[in-house]
């Protein structure tokens, strides 16, 4: 688990140190209504683990990303990771796997919008 924690801290430090704040605020700030669905889709290939979610989410929120977009990114990455989806595709029918993806994406987007409202 230590390696994942160190990776998350490293990614968070890189985001915090090198990603321009204006860029993050413009693309994923609270003023952009499409930031939440885009963050959910971007989270899918990232394969966000619980150990890496906290430092990465903290760095992105400090750069100006809305908390709803951070939540959508984390839910999308944790729920629809490519390795997990490929494993499920080998076990279940494609239609069931597609249903799982739709439900997780909808949960990430709805959760992000609800979190922004609070």
C-alpha cells in the first residue's frame, strides 16, 4: 500500500507544483457546468485507488477544481477502472458490463452535481 500512497503524493505534488491554477479553474472550476461529466470520464483511465485519491483530489481542489468535479473524478476512477472493467467483461455479458458502466458514470455525475450544490 505504501507504493500507491507514494505515487498519489507524487502525482498530487506534480499537479500542485506544475499545473497552472488558471488552467484548472477555467476547465474544471465551479463555473463550468461540463466539468463534472468530463472529470468522470477522465477518471476512468486513471485507475484511482483510495490511497491516491486524497492527495490528487486535494491538489486539484487547491488549484481551483470544483469539489463536485473532484468527487466525479474519484468515483469514475475508482468505479470504472479499465482493469476491473476488462475483468468483468470476461466474466459477464457485455450488456451487463455496459449497464454497470452507465450506473457508475451516472452516480459520479449526479454525486458531483449534488456535492457542488451543497
